[in-house]
C-alpha cells in the first residue's frame, strides 16, 4: 500500500497536503484486501502519517543514467585533448556545462524531484512532535545518502582526469556536492516564478576554456563551485600511457552503488 501510494505521489506530484489522495483508489491499485488495510490503518490520517515517512525515506531521486551517457559522449568528443593541460581543462569545463544543465532539466521535469521539494513544505506543516521528527530524520538520511553517492562519482571523475580538492580549503567532496545541490535547487525554486532563470543563456568562455560556448545559469553556478574546490593535481604526470589508461578506465564507467 505504502509503495503504491508513493508511486502515485511521485507520478502525479505532491501538494502541500495529501488531502487529494483517494484511499479507496490506492487500495484498488495495490490490489490488496480492503479489510486488511483498514485493520492496519483505521483512519486515513494514520495511513498518511506512514506514507509521509515512506516518501521521506526515498525522497531524493537517484542519479540519472542519462548523465553517464552524456559523460561518455563528451569524453569521446574531447579524448584527443587528454595529452595537454588545456585539452583536459576544456574537457572538464564542457562536462560541467552539459551535466549541470541536464541535472537542472531533470530537476525541473521530474515528479520525483517535485515530491522532494514539496515534501519539505509538508514536513514543516506537520504538528511539532514525534512524526515531524521522524520525517525530518528520514529526509536528512535521504540527503546524506544522495550526497555520499554523488561524491563518490566526483572522486572517480577527479582521479581519472588528474584533479584534486584544493588542500587549502580543507573541504571534502561531500562539501562540494552539498553546494552543488543548493545551487541547482535554489535556481529551480527561483525559476518557478521567474522562468527566465531556466532559459537564460550566456555566450561565455569561463574558467580558462579555449572556446566560447552557450552557458546556462545552472551550468555557470555548478562550474563556479567546482572550480572553487578543484585544481589540477600537480603529482599526476600525463603521458601516452596514462592517456591510454584513462580511455580504458572510462569504458566500463558505472553509477556508484548506493
């Protein structure tokens, strides 16, 4: 029942309340016994309480597999540049430019992400007490899991391309990913009332890129964060052998396990 209801919410979107949910329809979709449901949840309020916790536990959608395909495409287009510092910088900045826009568009169009945003409003509207604290902790754990998963991807990415966190910042990849999330989600919220934020483009050559490209605001924001935290690793020596090893490493690239 809870999984079916969560699927319905993620498909249709979550309003600030859950009054629109039809319990009888959920029972039909779940194909479960009506009497068993009402024994487990004598009232709709009790069901909604458990549903909110179920939604919170899985609130942050996973990494889109389209990101991995985009990553491979960009790398193939720039692999001749592995051997020079400028070529590697151009590759990294292009990854920032395209991946940020893809992530932002997923955020704008995904019912799962809309559920995530609306769930925070729903959670804050709950009466202060045990349920509110349980939902808060479930949301926090979902966010921690999401950040850890994305951070592992960035560890892989920087190792492959010879970048590292700037040591003087004493930061972690978790720190960087939290700022990525804040940037993209903040722009998403602003774009709800100001669509121009999502559509605006800048013809720019930022962060030492060798060519001018069309940059979205999400891409500029994410790349600004990334370039604040990352730098070429001076201990990495690039050679023909390393370039070949990088190409081989990219072939089986997968999404890190949760």
